[in-house]
C-alpha cells in the first residue's frame, strides 16, 4: 500500500489531540496528568484549525492516519525580490541571526 499525505482539516482535531497526548504519555506522563493539558490544547487548537493558522499534514496508509505533522509558525528566507510577494501573503519580517563555524 502507498502512503499518501493530505492537509490537516478541522475534523482532525480529536486525532491531533490524541496523538499529542500519546506522545507525552510515552515520555512517562500519566494520562490523568495529561488530560487538563490536552483539554487546554484542544481549546487552543480548534479556532486555529478553523482559520488555517495551524496547518500541517496527515500521512495515511489505506485510509488510516499513521502520522501527522502540524505547526503554527514557520520561517521563510526570501530573496529581496521575493520579499514583497511574501509580505502580501501575510508573512512578516523577523530579525534573525546566524553563525557558521567552519
């Protein structure tokens, strides 16, 4: 079977929250301790899924989700020529610094 990727959707809310809770449980947190965090995350996530400010992808095999990746923040390194286009799309400039050790 092929693995396919699809954008996350509002109907993935519960699944995203379950995946996140399972991730923390695998690191030793109890489900009882995680439930308040999951509830707060669900309340935070729901409007962001609805307005598209939280985005990501689900990987599926035979119609079953096997992995997911979601995010609400991304960094783009645009050329000066491309910068006006990205700003029109809602991207905002940031001040970043970098160093390369060679």
